[in-house]
C-alpha cells in the first residue's frame, strides 16, 4: 500500500512487520519471508 513521505512499510494482517524508516534500509527477502512464515504458524 502506498504511503506518504517516502516510507516503505510491510504489513501482515494489519500489523507492521518492517519499516524502512525505523531500520534505515529496505528489507531483505529473507526477513519478509520469515515474518510471513511466523504469521502462518500462529
């Protein structure tokens, strides 16, 4: 979903799992894959 201010954030079911603004970089594929796998387990 596009966001204002140049932010890049990844949400899973409404919960933010990654924020470029907080970390200062784009996520690695493995980070997003891990977040999705953790969400599927719960």
